[in-house]
């Protein structure tokens, strides 16, 4: 196969452009052979090389006083004190999850978990950000329901068996995801500070060891598949999706952590996208060394595999490590105990080359650094949005139902309703560290060793980003930080997953650039450096792209204690809207859930964000939590004030609220202005004092009461509903839609 | 009292059981690797939750062949306390130490949630510290927890007062709402819910301690000279 002639057709099939091919010839000083062409094509794919986004990703803040490791490694690392660090990252598995939802999502979880324990950290939490097409779509509905069921079952299958709790996330539905569902998986692990491992090959003569599952023909070209639009032919790519084995990964986790303790391991990297190719050349490139491997020694589960197939296979649950020469046996012993393959397949060399041999003959020889780091870099043309804001459509006043009907409709919509049906399929408490799990504003997982807890939240709003990628990205960061503040945590670092369409289209590239810049500004302001992440482009099917969907994951720290939770606890408490009920006008109402669910429209601009005010609200909130003054707390976000209050009533205590606002009813109740948190407290004066000190309004909105939710505006009751009725709508909607 | 926690390849609640006993109950616990031929010097053994051998073939079907299971059988035959939690329950059933079988949940989905259990008997080393008919809150987290057995076995379990716990709201379709059962000798218990996940207020419930405290009481009683027993 290696002698296959390199034709323009073959180059195009590998999604390499003419100039890219010329660069390959220049690097090698000769024409590549078939294997080398394959190796370059995966390493230089959008998925592995970030060639369209890298220029702009440099704008993101990456440094902070707690950041131990920023972007460039398998995961970011942050110091949490007490001698411990956390490693975390978010990654997408969008394309595979569309082609084969169960395995696509499962291997998405598997991949990010390996990124975490490759660093020497034991995974302790997973969160997922999911986007699907509407479940009730007349055409795509049945397929969307099947994709959701498959993705959720796949995540559950992998995470539950592996033994990592899936503690939170989000799940949103829009028609733009009909042909492009998004599956973004965040994982976080914990390690002693001195136990962190890096993927940088060192020490000429040291053995390169392959561990874990055998290599098969699955997943060949997975990275390239993830770097192209979907067409009719994509269905034939099902074999490109790998099959996950969480049991094997669990053994790999235990074996790797145990082997790391021997002190015989120098570097380690998982084999994810682009498999053996990526792990060899990246480890070599980072260490400034060469790596030579003999493919005959690679454990294989199929016969007759070509060098091309072995190098490009994306078989799951495999790791590559460099051990100290002479201490191989210590490593082998551990892997044997766990029943895993561990084989020396090569050595670290001093020549900077990735040299691949088969049957003793060299079948590929490429400079590591050029292959891993010198991928083409594109400053693709990008165009800002034309026309500042979309105009409001036809829906008139007549279409507006009364406030109570609107609340019930929005509360029961797929975006807002309880996702219990999804998260009850996840083991969210294994390891007994989950202090706040799914359904909470932020998930909180304690670190048993230190008395500190880690709070995590994933956020992204593609409706806002569709209207303004820049403001949408900023709002996502603000909301994420607000979620952490609501449980009392201080945000410390972030990871991002940027899901966009085809970057070769200037308007899409414009969205990406604006979103990165917006995120960058907000992350600087909230002091949450981005320590790593993932870019997923070409989320298009048959020319239809997704809305810009940047997802941000932020982690925060707090002292371990029972966190403040969402539900009202006791009747007779004072309810505050910390940050005030806010303002809204027609332009800033067009991106709300109300506009989506009730008016079926999207127009205008996202809610207006004042970052300085936002931060003061967070500071006040954290102080209120620390002082033990908040009996319940809940962030006001999608669906606005009415939905937030209704959600607080899902325990067994309701509320009576009254407002004197002159805003139109639907604006007051459903606008999604940021910087607002609902609190119930037995100590109203103390709450007001803290808010005043931070220059933040703490607006008294009413009191908690039993059995029902009642809302009055300027003396007129606009909502009066029992908790039973609220719960029925909120809890049963998703399952009803899935069964329809 | 010293607990042993068996670690099969794929166990993932082993550390949780260890932490519950060691940290929240305050008694020593040690891990026992699955290919160990002996259990060592322990007073009770816990088969923890997880996915032993990936639950391939059938839950617990491969784990029952682990070398350590011969030692567990002998330990049980000698009257030692054996507690199987979730996957551990499935393994005990596969190994023949408890009757019946655990099938896919009624809705064919994995379920993770807190449930309420009714204590059905106080006459065992695992429930003696409970109050009569006491309701305990603790989580379940399983895909295959639907307890089934033939009518004769079920009647026998009831007649011999060997049903330790029943679900108040049956989450998985288990026959006769069974959540946990005892062997004829009353020294082996298997249950699908996770008592180790309910051993301190931060976990949301401390009710699981009732089971572990019962085991402590049983061990203390067993250690007393015969003459002192009631």
C-alpha cells in the first residue's frame, strides 16, 4: 500500500489542499508515501491542528495565579491548595454522535476521561452540554428523539461503568441542530500537585511503551471526518465511529495511576484523535526529541493491517508512555496485574524524527515538530454580522396569552423543563463526593482530602450568539460565573468548546472571531483564564450550519459545606431579587425563551450585560452565602424571573410575589436580563446590608408560602397556581415529548 | 471490628464502601484483591458496587469465578458476615449464596435516585439496629436491579422472614418490592440500594449507618463469651 501513487485525487480525498501538499513536500524534501500522506492528513486536519482558529485562540487569557498548566497539554491544571490540583477540559464529539449516537457519545466520554487521567489525575466529575433538534419537529422529530436517547444512554453506559459521576450539564433544543447535534463533554480530575504527568518525551534511548486495548481498523480518519461537513455520503462513515469499552478504560485508569506511582514513567499521552500518529509526534515534538516505533510490535486485533491503518486507527482505550530505560519491568508488572497489554514498541531518539518501521523497513519518516506544530495556519476571511439587529417579525399583541398560561408553556418547554429523565440515567453520586448534583445551578464535588469543594457549570446560549456572537459569549461567561456564585463558589479557571459551522465561509468565521473575542474579554474581566478546550468546526449538514455555539465550562472553589440549593425551604421567608428586577425593551427581548416558545420568533439583541454590575452581584452573593443568610438561591436565566421563581417552588414551598414595576408584564416576568439571583432569607436586613455594601440592589419581591405560587403586578394577580400543577408540567414534559 | 472490601476488576464503589466504614463508621477497612485466595484477618466482608468484569455476559457472571469467591463462600459457611451491595448483590446471587436473580429494570433504563426502604425484619446481623418497620432513605444506582425469583422461593423468603428491605415505591419492578434479602443462615445479605452512599449528612442521608451499626452489634455479640449472652 505504501507504494500507492500519490495523485491529486488521493490528496483531495485526504482533505489536503494543493498548498498544504506542497508544504509537506517541502518539509520532507521529497514526495510523501501513502502512509505519510495519511499521517499528515490527520495531524493537519482542522480537528487536530486548529488551523482556522489558532490565530484567534491566542487572544484568550490563559494565565492566572492558580494556573499550573494552560493550553497545550492534555488538560489544564489548576492549584486548589492543600497540595492538590485539579485537571479539567471540555471536548466535543459532535460528528460521531450524529452518525452513531450511543457509541459516539460513549467514546466522547472515554476520550475526555483519558485526557484527564493521562495527567495523573483521577476523574471525579463529568458534565455534558448537549444540543439536539426539537423533539416535536414534524420531520426530524423521530430522529432527534432517537439521537437524544442514544446519546444519553451512551454517556450513562460509559460514565456509570467507569465509575465517574455525571453531575450536571445542560440540554437545549433548536432546529439548527436537526442535522448537527452537539455533544460536549467536560471532565475534571484531582491529583496531588507533585503527581501531575506531562506528555513530553525525554531521554534518548528510553523505551516507548504501548498499553491498553489492541489496535483495530476502527475509527480510521475519525479526526478528518470531524473536520468536514456532512453530506449524503456521511452515512457510510459509520465504521469511522469507534466502539468504546468503559470496563477496559476503568482498568487502564487504575493501571496508569498505579504505574505512575512507581516513578518509572517519564511521559504519557492517550491515543485519541489520530491515534498512534498523534501520540507519537506530539510527545516527540513537546520534548524536542524523535521517536522510532516498529509496528510489528503494536498489539493488533486484526491481521494484515497496513502501516497506514495502524497509524491512523482510533481504537479506544489505548495509551502511549515513555518509561525510564531499565525500569520497564516495573511498568509491565502493574499492567499485567490489571490484565492489560503493555509492550515496548520503540525508543526515544535524538534526531527529532517520527520514524515508523514495519518488518524492519522504514515506512514513514517525518520531522515531529513540523508534523505536530507547523500545520498550516489560516487567517481566514471573516465578516462581522451585517445589520446590527434582526427586526421583530409579525407576531402582534393579540398573540400574547395571559401570564399564567405563558408561564406554564415556557416551564413545560423542552429547554426549561426538568431534565430528570436524562440525569437519572447517570450515576451522579458514585465516589460519594457529590454535594450538589444535576438540577443545581452549579454542580459541587468535594475533595475529601482537603476540605475544599469544586463547583462547576457549563453554559452557552446559541440564541444569544445567533443575535450577537460577541455578547452571547460574554453572557455565557457571566452566567457561568453567576451559577458558581449562587452556590457560594469563587470562579478560578475555565475551559471552552467552540462549536461552529464551516470556517471557510466568511460569515461563519466572523462568528467564531467575535465569539472568541467576547469570551476573551469576559474571561479577563471575571479572572477565569482558559486553560484548554476544543474547537469543533464544520458542524454543517447539506450546507445548513448550526448557530454559533460557544460553550464555556468554569470551575470555582469553595469550602466544603452543605451548599445553598434552589428550592424554597420554609414558608414566611423574604424573597429577594439580588441585582434588581432589571430593565428590558423590545430589542433585548427577542432572544428570550418567551420569544421562542410563545412567539416563535428570534429578533433584536441578547440581553444587555454590565460586567461590572454582574461581578458586584456575584461578590454580594458569595458574602450572603458565606454569612449563612441565604436559605435558598437560584440564578435567574433562561425563562426569566417567572421561570426562576417557579423552579424555586419545586420543593414543597411556594411563594407570593408582588411587583410595582411599570414594565410590560411579559417583559417583567420573562425578560432574561443577567446579573440577577433569587434568594430566600430569614434575615432580610442583613441581606440588604451586604447588597448595599456592594452597590447592588436587593429588591424585596415577596414571601415564601405553602402550596402555591401567586404573582401580582401593581395590585392585579397575574399568576396563581398550585405547586402540584407547576411540578406536573415541569417534571413530566420531557418524557412526554420523548414518548410522543 | 475489621471490614474487608473486595476489589474486582471493574468494582467502582470499593473506595466508597471503604470510606463509609473507615471514615464515617470509624472502623478499619482494607481492600482485598479479587485473586486473593484468602480473606485474611477480617470480621466482615463487603462486595461493593460497580461493574465487575464490565458486567459482560451477565452481571456478576464472571466475577463469581474470581479466586476470592471460594474464600467468601467458606467465610459465609463459617458464619462470617457478608454484605453485597448493588453489583455485590448480583455477584452473591450468581455465586449461589443468595437465591433469585437480578434482571433489567422495568423501564430498561439505569436509575440513579434516592429511594425509601422499609425494614422488614430486625432479626439479622444487618438490621438489628433498626427500629421495627423503620423507613431508611438511601440511593439506588443500577440498570439491573429488578429482583425476580420463582413463587416458591419468594414464599420461602417471606415465610422464613428473609426479606430484609422492601421499596416503599418500587423503582425497578422487583417482585414483591424486594430491595434486599438474607440467606438462610441470616449472615449474608444482598441489597441493590447503596447504604455506603448514605453515611453522613453531606451525602443527603445517614440512614445507611443503620446497616453498618447492626453489623457492629452483631460482631460485638459474637465476641462476647457465651455465658454473657441473653
